[in-house]
């Protein structure tokens, strides 16, 4: 999507995702590409790769994977 995608606390998503802004509160496993920003807030659990110009991971989030923050 070219808009915001919110993965709620009870959601379990196993997919590759592309969106402008992505907010993760639930479980997400897969590759994520955001054109603007990715925000992860507890009780989020993430496993995969994030590619985004801005990434915010709050304390309490389980993050297992890699992040790529391109300058362009």
C-alpha cells in the first residue's frame, strides 16, 4: 500500500510487506519495505528484514533479524 499499515496486538502476519508507514504491535515474520517509516511497539515480535529510511524500535519489542536504512 502507499498508505499506513497497522499490525495490531492480536495479529499474526507471515508475509512480505511493502507500505509507506508500517506500525507493528503484533507478531510479524517476513521482509518489510517501507518508503517512509517502520515503528515497532510492545508487545510486538518481529523476525525478518526491515528496509526503511526510518526505524523506531521501542523497549520491550522482540526483534530478530536485520535492518537496512538507506540514505536515499
